[in-house]
C-alpha cells in the first residue's frame, strides 16, 4: 500500500503554512514534506508536527543564501540551488549545514539538495566533478547526522537550464560519488516530462535501493494525480509490486480545494487494501 505524504508547500495553500499541518492530519496524512522551512524557527515546526502526530519525511536545503534570512527567500529571488554552481562552495556548505540543523531538530531523514542551473556558455559536463565533490561532502555530513542527501532530476520546462534532468544522470552522480548517504528523489511528474517510460524507469531503479523518495503529480498541469495523461493506479501497483517502502510525496498544486481533491488518494488506498 503506498504511503502518501502531503507536500505542505503546495497543498492547503488557502491556509498559512503553520496551519497546514493540522489540515493534513485531519485528512489522514501521517507524514508531510516541505520545500523551504527557513522562514520559521524549527521549534515552531516541531510543535506542529508533534501536536498533529506527523512525521516530516523530506525538506529542501536552501536554494542559496549565506544566512537564514537569505535562505528563506532565495527561491523566490530566482535561486535554484548551488551544488553545480562554480565558486559558491562556501555558500553551498552553509546551506547544507543549516538544512541539517533543521533536519536534526525535526527528525527528518532526507534532505533534497538542489543542483542549480548551468551558467550561460558553460557545458553541463564541465560541472560534473564540482557537483560530485559538493554532494560527496554533503552526504558525509548528513551521514554523521543520520540523514540522507537526495538529488532530483527536474524538467527543463519548469526550471530552464537545470543541471540535473534525467534519472540515468542522477545515478551516474551516485556512481561517481560512491558515498552511502547520497540517494535519488524520483519525481514521476518530472520524469514523464523529460523521459517518459515511467514503468520502465521504476522497474530499473527501485530495486537498486537508491531511490529514497518518490513524488507524484498530474501531467502536464501538476494538479492532482488523477488529472492528465498518466494512469497512476497502474504506477502505484508497480511501486507496490517492486517492494518500495518509502514515502510517496504529493507534490502537486490542487486544482481547487485540497481536501475535496483527495478522492484519488482514497481510491488508491481502497484499491490497495482490497488486493
């Protein structure tokens, strides 16, 4: 049976962020994920998690920023990550350490580290060694804290020139880094837009044990998974058949009311329970 967690950065957007924890718990979620929690003291978030019986399954490292105030708004200012950004290693490390501080306080097992965009007139391949070195350092730090670092292939329509786009490229980085606490966040929305063949990709990569988190959304509009071109009941069956035990993050923008739009999840859970 899939274990679904609510992405509180996109879902329940009609509510202030700290009120979204209670809304997710009322809708039956046992875990949540967040993009960038750095505008809030980790103690505030910890209290919301505890009061609502929720686990934080995933958070993002800052997209950029030298201090917490900058980190909190870096994405809105256009930053898209630093792992593959030349000359910004000090800033990258500061962000990872801040993310680890939050992860330890919030008992979050996974941190998504963003790679960033390829600068103009630079070849992607020339940045690979830099990215691997940064990720190896981050994974070593995370391992000491009992966490994993995750990297996510992302489509170029939503994030033009993003360094990491394909599943095989993500696994190549893992091969090069050779550290146990570096894994892959497999977002099926991004994967469909870039590569397709989701059934084949799931069959290839889930048995490796390197995929630590999955995310879902409808394609092409990134609304509920039952909207658009993908047949998620088949994909959920595939995930179950392959023995995946991690979280499936609902990283989508509800087309209207978040709670009313969860009928797709209830159907998936009912179907899984009936098998």
